[in-house]
C-alpha cells in the first residue's frame, strides 16, 4: 500500500477498525460462553468422577467377565474406535488442529485398525483432509447439549463394542484446566479398566481393592445395562463440556490477540494517515508560497 495515498490509508484504517469491533464482540460472547461452560463442568465433575469410580469397583469384582460383557478383559486388539470431540466453529486458533494431531500421533504407533466417530464440523473437515484413508463417521453434537441427548451417543458407542465390531473404545477430547491451559487427552473407556494396579486404586481412592462382591436387585444384567449406559454416557457428556469450555477459551484468547493486533495496526495506520495528511497540507502551502513569489517576481 502506498502510505502517501491518504484515500487508501483512510479506507484501510476504516476496515481495520470495523474488524477490531467484530473481534471484540466475539471475544465478549466467548467470555460469557466460557463462564457458562465452566459452571456446568464444575457442577458435573464430582458426579462424573464418582460414577467412573463405581464402574471401576464393578470391574474389579471376581469373575467380572461373566458379570457383564463390558467388563471383559481384552487379550488381543485388532480394531479400535476413537470417539473424537472437536469444535463446530472456527476462529479458535489451533484448537482443532491440536486435538486431531494429538490423537493421530497417539495411534501412529498402534498396530490395529482405527475407526473414528467425530463430533464437530471443523474437526471433521480437518481430519478428512489430513487422513482421507480413515473410516470417519460424523455425529451431530446434541443441541441443546443435555445429558439425556448424549445417551444416544453413549448407546451407539456401546453397540459398536457389544456387537464386536471393535475391541477397544477411546475418548479423545481437550481437557479444560484453566483459560490458558487446555490439554488434549485420550482415555480408554471400553472395556472398562479391570487391572488391579496400585495407581488405579490411588487415583480413584478405591476403598475395597479386595475381592468384594456386589449383590444386585432386581436383576444383575438389566441393572448393569442401565448403569453402564448411563455412566459411559456421563463420561462422554463431561468430555463434551470439557471440550466446549476449551473451545470457547481458545476462541476468547484468539479474539483477544486479534483485537490487540488490530488496535496496534489501527494506531500505526492512523499515524501514517496523519503524516500523509500533513505532507499534503505542507505541499499545498509550498505551492501557494511559490505561486505568490512567482507573481511578485512578474510584477517587479
């Protein structure tokens, strides 16, 4: 751009100011959405943690493989399913790229076939572009986002495992730690972990790592069918909330940085515009003075 052209400078300055207003508005909306997502997440986390702890208790029972199919230990893994949670919208910096790259790197060293269930339009497009060889199924994000709607996704995942189409199910999402700390994570959710490791006992504060046996009423299989569906769905629901809070935070930070950059650009352009304007005024004054001197010389 010619910095001596006042018209171009003024037009560009106007565009930058309008763009900055837009990024400020998006940032303001994102701040509100982050706060709501965090409130929902904070309220859900203790319950989701306790629910997963109960599932691990169930998985640690004697002969757990005969209690319920979801508690079977897997000896050989040939096929795996990744339930991947990405973003629906853009303007969130590297949010989608980070979670997809993290998941692809995680499975790069695995020697089994991978299938992906993904929610989030932006992530779906990106994954299709990066790995067109994968079998990818796009699922709709529940709208409105409610637990009862997420159970449909939970049932779909459980059906894939129960029908022996996959040997393991993983959950990939972005964990919200703080507004500036967003960590991509992968969790194995099926089959439910049955290893009696000390780290598992410590992590979930398991109080009876012994061979304690549960009594079920009225029907063991029917009760566990309901419990496992609800608890697996709850883990998916929590992960969606984690990802949503992370996405809004990433967008908030991206828009904040864009606003700062826009304001700096606008300030520099405004200075360049004023300088060009002053040069124009000075040039006009010089022309007037030169013209006046020339007339005086002719008269003399």
